[in-house]
C-alpha cells in the first residue's frame, strides 16, 4: 500500500496488501474488498492464501473488522490464523447474498455484523 498522511486509501492500493498474524508471520494477502452499497462501509476483505504465482490460491472472505492497518508493516494485522480463516463457515457461489451465512461467519469470527 502507498503510505500517505491521509486516512483515505484507494481500493486499488489495498488489493495485494499483505496480511500478518499476531506473531508477525505473513498469512495471506487481500485479493479484493466487498463494500456494502447502502452504508458505504467495507464489509469483507477477501483474502488469498497459498498457491504459487496466483495458481491454486484459496480465497476466503474475512469481516473487515478483523483487520487493522499497521503502517510499520505497510500491511494489515489480524489476530486470526490461516487455520481459523479456512475453518470459517463453508460458502457457496452466492455467499454474499446469504444473510444467514453472513451471520454464521460473523459469529465464527466474533465480530458484529456490518449491517444495521
């Protein structure tokens, strides 16, 4: 990500940003963001894990509230492990339209839902 004095960042700059576990180990990267159309809030960071040169990579949506930007790392930090992310509720192709799946996922991660 590009470091600046502004608190705003382009979504294009977030894509590809590394995500680190609490121990400082890189656990993945942000593939893309999902934004709630009604509130304008970022709802999920879809994280990429594993793979080689983009092939065989797994993608898992993580509630945005589980990530904190760390300027020293120029990346995001989370208390989650890759194991916890991969153990989240299984999703289907239209998971982002399924409120029940979202409720289970937010419960799994222990964060409040993004919708009001």
